[in-house]
C-alpha cells in the first residue's frame, strides 16, 4: 500500500428529516480509463482492485445508530468479486456496478459503522455500503479515503502467500 498524505473529502451530515438523495448502495470506484477521468461516474472497479487496497472510514464525531452511520452489507465484498470477474481489466463503471451490486446483495444482513470519534474502519475495497438520513442531534463528520495499493491484487500466486483482501476475492470467486 502507499502511505496516505491526506484524508480526502469529509462528508458531513446534519440532522434532517428528508432523504439526503445520495444514499444509494455502491462500491467506491478506484480508477478511470484514459479519456474518462473527467466524470467520477465513469470511474471503475475491477476484480484486481486496481489502485485501491482498502476502503477506510474515519469517524471524526461520535456516531450512533441515529447519526447517519454508513450502512454496510455484510459479506457483500465476496459477491462483488463475482460481478467484476467477467468485466476483466476494464472493470465496471461506478453506476453499472452500483446497480448490479445493490441487486446481488439485497438480502444480506446490514451492519452500521458506529463508534466514538477516532474509530477507524478498514474495509475490503469491494464492500457494498451506503449513506443514510441523519436522525440524530448533532453533525456527523467522517472521512472515507482510499488506501492506495502499490500494485493490483494477484489472484493467482505460485507461493500461495495471499493478502487477506486477495484471499477474500478468491473465496468470493469460488462461492
């Protein structure tokens, strides 16, 4: 992995009764093909998780169940691996994968990324997750930067020395 020098953007969510309009299930994209860099919706994910080693969630405020915690579909990363494999090196665009992943993981149990300020979640890069409405009392502050990989995942190694992320992808492809 490459050391981080910043935490990227800080999604801040304030209490509000309305749907925020950005709470769809998705997998964070990590690269763009040449000529497609301009729009984040064209960014992609491939089965080798090009550029992204982990999804990280940094909590900068206390986040309880009503404070718009990130929703996580438990075990979704293994299903996403199967969705990505047929797409090869080019992978799938953000919205293509979001639609497919939402449908493929709909019945999985949900977990919430709650915790005290200072909590950090280190997540598989294929984890299906979503924002949600804030029904709490104070602002929710977090950062969700990628941990960049030095090289794409290797899903076939002669020495069998797979990282935890690589092994999870391999398990998903076998299920």
